């Protein structure tokens, strides 16, 4: 059996292990300040180490395969985890995990389809899986915030929404301002990041390419594509989530579903 890959992995872990010194510094500061975060810090870094090690081996296996089915399988796994996580953030939204999952799937799939059709990225694991991971992660955050904010805003402004419904407004018309506010709040960090990219910090994709030996110009080209796709996927996912939330917020008689807004 060829164990060269394991030897290379162990050798490559020298730098990550050395970088643990900064985590130990954080643990020591937490102990000195009596923050009580020492166990959580240690657990978090150990979990990150384990997860990244496993995903590294999984990606190595997928990259060596020629079957595109592995790409789809990896993508659906990421969407499932992201949908569950975003649904947890919006836990008071009925069927929130399914709403989040479908929204993330729609936003990222449409964006990825356009990128492949326009020949921005080839449909290979080495390109699609990292790209999908960035889009899914970003869409997960935006979708979770949108769903939670929309539900909370409607709860706070229940009287305003019910008055609009009583005057003949549809659920869409009655909650138009709440929807806009939720979308603006959720998408603002993505847009702010695009406005300041390269000025405050170098993004991960660009940094990785430069450290890997690529020229800064090549790294810039990729980073522009990344920013474009993140904005596209996040916008589609967040808007889709508002449409999918509405049926759970209202009854068939166009009244607010009180049980959705009664819990804190």
C-alpha cells in the first residue's frame, strides 16, 4: 500500500501545528480575564482541524475522479448543511430549514449554471466545488438573516400589517416594507464587502492564489468573478426565501398566522 500521501500530510502539518501558538495565547488571555471560553476555544480549533483534514482527503478523492456525479453529490451535501444551519438561525419560521435549503439551492444553482454556460469556470471538481462552497456559505448567511429579520419585523409591526390586510391589501402588499428592510439588512454586508475589497483586506481567494505563486493580476481576475457570483447568488437566495416564507406567515383567509408570531 502506498503511504506517501500520509507522509506528505504529516509533514505538511508542521506549520498548522506551529500556528496553534496563537490559539494558546487566546486561551491564556481568556483564562486570565476569566471569560470562561477556554474549553470552547480548544473544542473549536480541534473540530476545525478534524473537519478540514477530512474534507481535504474527500476533495483529494473527488478531484481524482472523472465522474461529474461526485460534483453534484458534494454540492447537494453543502446545500443541505447550509439549509439546516440557516434554518436554525430562523428557528421560528415554520419549515425554515426546507425554505432555507430550497432558497440556497435556487440562488447558487442559477449562478453556477450561468458561470458554466458563459465558460467562466469549467465543470470540473477542482473549480466547481470551491466555487460552490463560497457561494453556498455566503447564501447561507444572507438567507438566515433575511428569514429571521422578516419574521421579527412582521411580529413587531403586527398592527400595521393587520391594518393593511383589513383594508384589502394582499400579504405581499401588507409586508412590502418589512421585506425590503429584511433584504437590505441581509445584503448590506455583501455589498459593503464588495465596495471595500482590496482596500481593507485581501480576500481569501485572492490571497490563496498569490501565496500559491500566481501573479496579482491573475488573482484580481478571479476575485472579481468571486465577488460577482457572491452578490448574484446571495440576492437570488434571499429574495427566494421571502417568497417561500409567506405561506407560513398567513392563513388562507389572508390573516396573520398568530402561532408563528406568538413565540419569542
